[in-house]
């Protein structure tokens, strides 16, 4: 399993968990309102606070996950895009030099 697949599974699992938790929490609050244990305004306030806290925790989790991924990437010494671009340029220069040398040798062999 590659890192991208693992990341996608992690994100989808997190989204599913948050969605399920939010739905259950909303139904619980609606049940409390329906039973008359809290007012509709209190229910809305509680649910809004829950969503706000969920967003805060989501942001914290994203930051933590981003830090972990960044540390993993650094520990494996993956090539960056600029590293790859630099290597492509070096290969192109070397290929051109080899082609030029081969052409010079071919000319030298035909004149002998």
C-alpha cells in the first residue's frame, strides 16, 4: 500500500466517523428537544457549539497529520519536484553530449 492510498483511507475514515458522529449527536439533541428536556433554542445552541468544536478538532487533526506526513517524507528522503527537474535537465545535457560525441566519432570514421 502506498502513502497516497493510506492517506485517502485515513481521510475517508475520518470523514465517515465525523459524519456518523454528527448525525447521531443531532438525533440525540433532537430527541432531548422532542422529550421537552431542553428547549429548541438550547438544542440549536448545543448543536452549533458541537459543530464549532468539531471544526476546531478537525483543524487540529489536519495540522497534526500534516506534521506526521512531513516528518515521514523527510525521513524517507523522497525526491522533490525540483530534484526531479534538476535530474531531468542533467540527463538532457548528458544525452546531448553523448549524441554530439557519437556524431563526431561517426564523422571521424567516415573520413578515414
